[in-house]
C-alpha cells in the first residue's frame, strides 16, 4: 500500500489549500515543503508582507495629507523602519503559524525538505522515498529577470529583496510597470523615495483596461512616481553608490540612463520546477516553462497533476487556491471545476485597482456588441468623505442580453467591491439585476450600482 493517497509538492496557496481540501474529503495527505515556514512565496515574501507594507505606508500618507483636513492636529509621525519591518514580520508569522495549525487540525503531514519525483507514485525528500497514489505539483513561481542583470537582493533586488532593504533608499528605479513594480514603488514613494518606473510597453499594467490604466498612471504620477514608457532596458550596472539603469526608447532609439540607490527588477515571474526531475520522467512541458496539463490538471504521466503558477494561466494566489480545491475534488472522485472567466485581479495601491472579465479592448477585438456603464467616485458621498473620490467604476454588458461581461474599478475598496461582480457573473446576472439590487447608503458599493444603472436609463448621482 502507498504511504499516502496524495503527496503535494509545495505549501503555497495552491498546495496547502489542496492538502486541506483533500484531507477534508477523507484522503491521507502529505505536503513537501523546504522552507522553514508554510505558505509559499505569497505568504512569506509576496502577497502578505507587501500588503502589510502598503497598509503601513498608506497610514503614513494619510497623516501627512489628510489628518489636518479632518481636524486631527499635531506633528505627523516619523518612520521607525525597524519597527515597521517587525510589524510586517509579525503579520507573516501569525499567518504561517495559522497554516501549521490547519495542517494539524486536518491531519496533513508536513514532509520537511525539498522534493523530487524519481518515478510515478514516488516522491523523494532528502534520502527518503515516500509513495502515493497521486502526486500534485504545486511548486509555484520565482521572480524572472532580464538577460545580463545580476540580482544581489541588496542593490539590485526582486520583490523579495525589496521587502527587506536595510533602509528606505533615496532613489529607486523600478523595471516593469506591472502589479509588483507599482505596489512596491508605491510603498517607497510614500516613504519619501524618488521612484522612477521604466516600462518596455507604451502603457502601465499590461492587459488592463486602457482607460483605467491611463487614469491609474495619472494618479500615481500625482503621488510622485515618474514613468519612462516604451523603453527597452539595455543594462543594469553596479556603481559605488548603487546601480545605473540604461535604456533605449523604442520610438526613436534614443538612449538614456539613471543611477539609483536601489533597482527593483519587477519583470514578472516564471514557474519554479527546478530539481523536480520532470524531464527525466518525460513530463510534457508547455510554453514559458509551464507544466502541461489536461482539463483535470493531470500531466501526460498518469497520477501526476499540477496546479497554480506551475501551469498556464494568471499567476495569482486565488487562482492557485481554486485549482487546489478543484484537483482535491477530482482526486476524491468528485467534480472539480474552475471558472477561468471569473478570476478577479487586484492591485493594492491607493487607490486600489480591480478587474474581472473582459476589457473593452478584448470585446472590440472580438467584434462583440457591448454597452458601457460608468460612474465616478466623485459622485459617491462615502468616497468624498475620505478624500478618495478619484477613479470610477466601469461596467461592461452585452448590448442585446444585458449580461455582465466585465468590470473595471479604480477607487477605494476596489479589491473588495469587485467580488459583487464576480458573484453576479457566476450566476449569469444582467446589469439590470445589479441595478435593481438595494445597496446600503453610504457605501462605496453604491458606485457599482450606479454603474449598472448607467448601463440602462442612466445613473442617479452623475
């Protein structure tokens, strides 16, 4: 008999969620994890610590910019960097210990160490071979960089190093205007760092609704971030005081450079499958280093599955969690399903930016007839009361059926507001369904309802 029903490689959001769900469904489960703590990149050096830093620096921003307006007088606080780092670490520690507790509660075995798959049905951890009916690859991703750039995580850093700098730098160049670069750039800009973002494309946040991206860039520029767009980075050279980033503008081949104390390389992520032995096993790989799977998350090798950042699709923790639950259901003989058309994306800056479904650009490319309902937060009493009235809600619906096709929000609480749309889309709701649903006053969510009303006879407060 096998040691386990299922062994999962990796304890990130996909892996630990898959493990807990599989255990709840009656399986004997083990998770292989080489870190000292559970939770993977997201919890240890990604989503969670960055959100702690974003919150702390947003509070700092509020004291400088808005407290006096509300009659809260007195000197704004100064930054104790060591204490801010300790706060961030406490947030991470509390969450990782929470997963350990959940493992014990659900009788999930933690096999500590780095694993490989010498053969189907076998997982090697250290010198030990463990057997399982099924193996799930949930090894996540790692930061990708540009050719010729050496990362030392002190001067030239990825998001991991950006979370643990010795001190906030005076100047920083961020290479890449995606989610990670803008979130971390926003953190340091609030701390007084002069941040310049260099992006290869002609707009920030690739794939985002163009109108939202344009508004987002304008707001970030007002917050002090500088942007160099359409620039191909040629080199990053270490200096005595930092590093110099050299680039060439695509439109005219003009060359330029900038020296900074710290350079953050935020050019995306790539699947992490090093050392698993997949090539020797004959596991079929997909584009950009992904593990190729079928509709049930199984590779071409029977009994070996893969989920999360290791496979195709958006590299998002919640996408990995959904796949983790789905694969656990499948392994238990049930039906597991992920609706890839309703996976939200969020950027946790201030204001937040969130989206789900299709963009206008995608609908135009498909030649689909659609209508747009927009509502500005300037017309939302709650947003105005907290000095966050910039931005808007943009709802896209089918012109003939009124079915909601997508939504794009830039404004306060966008990351939470978007889930109203997710639920609506999951149930195939129309914009009118949303417009006829009572929303509490005063809340930010009223802006969502107003956007839905704008898809019909018109918003009330605009």
